[in-house]
């Protein structure tokens, strides 16, 4: 049954008011050379010609509210010394909160349309986020190159979903680029449009014998990824802001049902913690 909020949201979109709002923010974003402040006052930069860039400005960086909420919650829970955002896009999740005791913040993004704007954000945020490192390329399970397929919406660029626009990008294992100490705690996010398992396998060396937590998108997950997640982490679904621990069978059934009936209050990201 539709909720009151969903009914209001549908009426808002049917009225066409969201198009007017988006157009106004696009003009404002262009006027400010792509700069806008997020909910905590960090200046982010985004391309006003990109649908996702404009939407981020509309929502002050909090476009994917469920992912941002989970990230903030895990920051408070484990107080990471190292954080890794794989599929950073404009950096809106990584810069959505303050960190205490963080030594390094790693942002991984292969999309050449996004990188100039992300570099501007990092440069402006250096004082508040020291130790920020940008890895311009794609996290994977092996070094080399791959074709990144592009879209007018930068949030759906993918190594897996093909179309007629693409560019060659560098691929690398993150456990060959990032060095952790024995006492480090690690927080990570994986959102790479179907390439999640390869990215995680390329991080395997970072997960051993330390406190680890993260979020991983399962929108495009196949059975192999779901099996991998449950074999290597404690997995929890997020629904209506609450976590629900699941095993492999429950996770597989839930994802199958969501694809048939819609995701609703169920987040497209699961929460992962070390066993």
C-alpha cells in the first residue's frame, strides 16, 4: 500500500514541478562554476550539464539518502582510520560527514567526465580532510585496462553494462595501492554498477585480521556476488532505516523479490562487517 510520503512524491513528480526546480538549480550551479555546499557545509563541485550533478545540488549532496545514512552510522560505529569510497562519483558520500582519527581517505573514480570536478572538491577540502587520495581509474581484481561505458547520467557509467559510448580506463587492485597497519580499522563503500565482486576481490588483502565495515550496492548483484558477500562478511539488509542480518538464502530471496515488486523502503546497499 502506498505511504502518504510516496503519494505526495508521486503527485509532485506528476505536476512537473521537479523539472522547474531542477532547471533552476542547473542555472544556479552553472553560475557558481559547479560549486555548492552539502548538508554539513563542505563545498562540492559538479557538472551542471550532468543530470546527476544537478540532482546532487538540489539535495545538497544527500541524493542517495540511504547510502549516506549508512555511511554516517558506520563512521560513528567503527571510527575508521582509513576509509575507501569505490565509485566515488562527485564525492558526496565520502564528504557527507566528519571523521575522528581518520588518517587516509581514498576516493576511487574512473569516469573522466567526473574527475575534474572531484579534483576541485578535494583541493577545496584539503584543510578539513587531510590525507585524501584520488585514484583515477577502476578498482578491480587485476591490473590492466578496461572499457568504461558512459552515459549522460554519470551515476550509471559501467564496466559491465555496454552501450555505444566508452573510454579505456586503468584498472588496479586496491590492496596493491593502499597500505594498512595492524591497528587500522577500515570503512569502505562499493558502488560500481555490476563490478562489485571484482572490486572487492581486489581489496581482499586489506580485510584480513582487522575491524572492517562497509556498504555494497546489490542492485546488479548476481548469485556469485551474493554468495561471495555472505562467505566473507556478516551481511545485513537495510529497510526503513533498520538493519536485518541475513544469510545467503535470505539475501538471494530478498533481492529476487525486490526485482519483481520494487525496492520500496529496502536499500539497494547491504551493510558488511568482518566476521
